[in-house]
C-alpha cells in the first residue's frame, strides 16, 4: 500500500518536469509569407517546386523501381475491376492511345501529366494505334501498329497484335455486364460498333450523341487483351493469366504485400525523346509495388530508401523537404477535390435560396484556411476544375473572375449575416454528412467555427465509410454532403454541376448550364479548344450560383529518390493509367550505390 | 451525585461511544480517516464533476474556437496545454472533454446500476425458472466481447453522446446484474425477509423496503467501478471513431488524432494524463468504498473500530441508570 503514494508522487513530478520544460515563450517561425493568426504559424512549402529539366544523362539499363502504395491491387481484369483500380494492367497491357511523352516533361514540357484524369485527344499519341482519323462525327478509324507482339507466355506465346484483338477487347468491355464501361455507359455501348476493316484497321461507329463518350473511353480507357486468355481461362482475374503488349510482365503477386513486374524483353516501344531516343524500352529490369497501408510506415520506407517513390500528403511534405533535401519532389492539386454539396433541389430547403448559398460561401474564410491551416500550401479555386497545364484553357484563376464573383470568395461575415437575414434566415441549423476521418472532420470543424459567426449552427454527422459512400453514390442526404468531384477528364460533360451522376451532388438543374452543355457536346471529340472556351465562358455564372462550398485544397506531393532518372513527377502516362512512372524511367545504379551502398 | 458530576460522568462515558452519523456522512468520515488513497480518488472525482459542470466558466476558449493560437503551438502561458492543428486551445478542449466523461461516466453508471439492480433483484429474489431464464440470457450476453457489441451497436445507431451513454449503460448493467443477484440471494433467506413474507408483505414492498437497502453497498461499488470503465470505453470507441461526434472533444477522440503527435507531443500527453488520472481516481474511490462497505472486510469488531453494538447499548443503559439515580 505504501508503494501507491510513492509512484503517484513520482508520476506527478515527472509530469511537472515535462510541463515546465515545454513551457516557453512562443516564437514566430516563418519560412515564407503568410497571415499571422494570434501566435506562431508553421509555414510550409509555398514556392513552386524546382523544375526538373529533361534528363541529359544517357539512360542505363538495369535496376528495380520500387513503389510504396497504400492500397492493394483490386483486380487484374478490366471487365470486372474498374480501370483505375486494376493498376498492374497499365504495365502489362496497353490502350490504343496514351499521353504524348514527347510533349511532356521529358520533351517539350508543354504538359506535366500530373493529373490522373487528363483525357484530351489533342495531347495524345498513338500507342497500339499508330494513328487515327475522325472522318466525321460518329466515326473513328484506328490504324493499328504493326509488329507489336503480346508477351511470350502461354496460351498467347508472343503472337502479333492485330485489329481483331482490338475489336475483341473493346466489344468485351462493352458487353460484359460487370464492366465499368458497360455498367456506366450503357447508351454508348448500345450505340457503338467496333469492327476490323483490315488486318491493322479498326473502325468505331457510334451515334453523334455518344461520340464524346466513345472518344473519351475507348481509345485510352480500355486495355487490349488477347482473346486466347479469355477462351482458355474464362477471364484474366487470376494474376497468373495476365498477358498483354505492355513493357512489363506480371511475375508475382502476394495479396496485401507486394507486386513484381519484370521487363518484357519483347516490348515494341523505343524511347521517343531525349538522350535515350531510339533505345528499347523499358530500361528497368523490374518494378515492385510494396503495399504499405500505414502512412507512417510508407514515409519511413521512403526515408530509409527502401522504396524509390511515394505519394506524400501536404503536412508531411515540408518535413521531408527540410530533413531529406536529396529527395526529388513534385506537387500538384489533384483533380478530384472535396466540396460541400447542398440540396438545392428541395424547394422548402434554405439551400435552394441563392442568397443563403452565397452567404454560406462568404462566411468561410478561405484565406485563413489556405494560409494558416495549410501553411500557404493550397489553392482556393479548385472547383469545378483545377488548374493544370493541360486544361489551362478551361480554367479561370480567381483573380480573373468578375468582381462580384471574387467578392463571394472573400471572407465577409457581416455581409453574410445580413444576406442570411435578408433571405429570411437570421439563424440556421444545418447538418452535413461526411466520412469520419481526421482530415474531413478538421476541415468541417473549421467551417463550423466560421459559420457560427454568421448565425449558422452546423452539425457534423460523421459516418463510417460504407454509409458515407452510399450517401455519396446515391446522393441520398438531407441537407449537405462532404464529398469529392469528378476528375478533370469529364469537364466537357459539366458533370460536377449537371446531370444525374453522384458528382452533381447539389442536384443542379439549370437552363443556362444545359444550354452550355448542349453547345459543348457538338465539339466533344472534335475540338478540345472550343470546349475549353465554352467552359471558361460559363464559369463566372456557375461560380456566382454557389452550388457548392469549395474547399481550399492542399497540394498532393510525390517524392522520389535521386537515382530515379527520367521521371518528373507525373502520375500517369494515360487516362487513369496509375503507376506507369516506371515505363520510361531508369535507375542510376552507381549513384544509388554511392548514396546508400547498394 | 451532583448535577455537575452526573454530567461529567455521562460525558466521559459518552466519549467512549462513537457518535452515530447518518450513513453517508459516516462513510465520508471513515473514508477520510481510513482510506487516504480513496480520499484522493474521491477528490479527483469531485474535481471531474465540478470541471464538467463549470466547463464554460473554467475554459478560457470555446472547444471549437479555431486559431485562438497558432496551429500546433507549444504549451505556454497563453495556452497552458498548447494548441492543436487548427489552433484550438487544448486546455479548453480537455475541460470540455471532462464534461463528456462526466456525462458518459455518470449516465452509463446510473443506467447500469438501475439495470443491474432491476435484473439482479428480480432474478435473485424470485429464483426458480425465472432466474434460470434470465441468467441464461445474461450468460449469452456476456459471451460477446464488450468492444464488439459496442462497435456493432454504434455502427447501427450512429455516433452520439446519448447513444454512447445508453449503450454503455446497458452493457455494464447486464454484466453487473450477476453481482447484485448473488447479494440478493444471500440476504433473501434472512429472518427479516421471512418475517416480511410471513406477515403478507407484497413482493414489491419487500424488495423496496428490505432488500434494496441491504444491497446498496455493492450497488455503490458497482457504480463507481462502472464509471471508470465507462469513461475508458467511451475513450476507446471515440478513438476508433464511433463515439462522440466531432468536433465535440472527448479525451479518447483527442487521443485518436495521431497525425501530429510526433511533432506535438502535447496532443497525446494531456488527454492521456486526464484520462489516466480520472480513471485512477475512480478506481481508487471504488476500491476504498468496497473496503469500507464490504461486511466481510470489517473485521471481528465491526465497523465501529473496536466498539460493538452490544457495548454501545450497554453503555447507553448505564447512562440512563446514572441519570435516573441522580
């Protein structure tokens, strides 16, 4: 019994010592510019990342590129797993078209290919299709590249790719009931025919109404597979059955642990640009993807050079940059951003009132969110599209909007309060459904605090993942929902504020938008720049309606080891072709040995 | 004997007899005298209640007042326990978190105590087939791990203060009913119960007037023990994201925010210390109350520390005789 008081006293003394040691005058530490808010602010990276010039070193063969990834591979057959979840397919198989690497950071640097959802025909280059034509709206002809072989494994045994393979693959994706293309675009699938008009010529015909969908899906969202695999095994869902024309062969997969891809020595492509122009690809012997669900473990693996590449959140990026200056990095605003959707369709709801929505918008201090919460490492205007090189024509920076639109995004609590009163809601109770994660809760807690000052009491209804996902996909929520938008590749459908998809979470049904949408469809698949112009012109109106409460969006970071060459921070080499950074990359084995001894 | 001598004599005699206080005051006095750790525990519990009740007065800021300091500011004179990643004062959040712990602890214990008493008393007193059926249901309930039941129910009903309190109360109530039942069984065969039955006292009256007062001791102990357990359980489910909805602070919920703990140790330390101290205090109080109230631990001389009831009666008789004589 006498031991209890002794331990209690010792514990109290230790705690007091810790408390006294930690108590000290606050000091303001700033690494850059930013708003000071009652104390010290941690300033993060605010400057743009260093431009990584095209590689001038002669590429070398060999080595293994190691990724750290958070989630497991969800599947190996696009007919059963969505394209953007079947990650190994982008290494083992190929599509008709992909991003033009020569116009990327390794070449002319017109584009940086950081957004995964980039899908513009005017920046694509032929992959399995050497070239293509659009004779008229509704018809597309692909000239299949000759001399391309499938990987040399049974039952395909390295035979040449022909037009029939393209026909087979595309028809399969348009008819298999569980295929994303079939399930998501039934009208397009019903209206489209794919035929081989020669050994190396494929013609795709569809209706004018579905031409935009067809051009955005079939050329660069559908991998070409050999029919023998399906005829022999039924499908490609078993990783051992994977076979394609891609630069790598799937040689091992341990669920929840690792994926191994080895070089396809029979790969057709050569390096199109740079000091390695004309070299056979790939340079790497192999590529590994380590599945590390825990974020701190991934960062630790990056810091200790167990992995060569890792995606990093904005809050960890500053730490890595400061303490590991040899690491290379790139940052961008991801094209799917989180916003607060509102039920604007319910006539009896205050959220159907424009003044209420505008007041809620003015009631959020975006600048504080950007400068204080994110330490300046964020952008305010990210809806309905984010800023990017590829879609520069479709994006309008906040400072270029008309003044009345810019004013909506300035923090004006008094004006917001007055507007609410004018609308007949001097006080308001609202509920928002979100996913119960710290990142979402933190943002909404701040919004709640901001809105308290304008007389709005926000209840945060944090749900578990399944419930939140259901609310999101079915748009089944009462007042507000915190969810994400569609990627930039669908901007031409105005999907984030038009239509019946989950991404029109605010149930917008506006005649002006419909008019612009109808006009836009005439140019879908034909004239990307015209679509940019139509989108740019409608944006001021869209933003003035405040159909969503945008969120100041932090940057996403990629970090990679300095011995990884000919990689520039791109996310994908095609439309949602994740984990393809290794296709053109090479490892400087000497440098690696110098730095880490192996 | 003179009046003065009589008074002096009776005073001397009465000094030998401990004063009779009401039950709770007597308990409090013995707690302070005999159980210093329990007293500390009691003080901690009292402080918890007071902090919870007067949270708006004690906390310098609101629990969701953002950027009252810089994000992740170290403890200082302006912010005694530092700030979190959105500039909220941690001390204020700890104080408001005490309110949550108080609500959940008190609420869950109260519901649990009522439920345990109801189930245990009925099951123990009535006995027979009723007892068998009820106890088998309790057995089945106790087969499931508590956290599993908690998470399942919270996933169904959704997070919320009321939901957490009720679910925890039911969980502990059913489990604790066994203890109450065994106490009821041990006293139901006492003579005074038989006498009550013999004179035709209805069951409800017997339970209320004879059984219940005699099982108060274990109920009080259960109450305090379950309070500590409820606070810990609430911390656990908040840690897992099923507890109190944000941004209402709860100590467990604050502990679950691990993203910044490497760079801001105070985010983990203060809620952890608060939780540890409160649970420690409640457990110490519960231990002390158990020692004081358990008849098996009173010793051969009973609760009056050496003075038996017989001796007290004898002394009273002597005083009366002395008074009459004089």
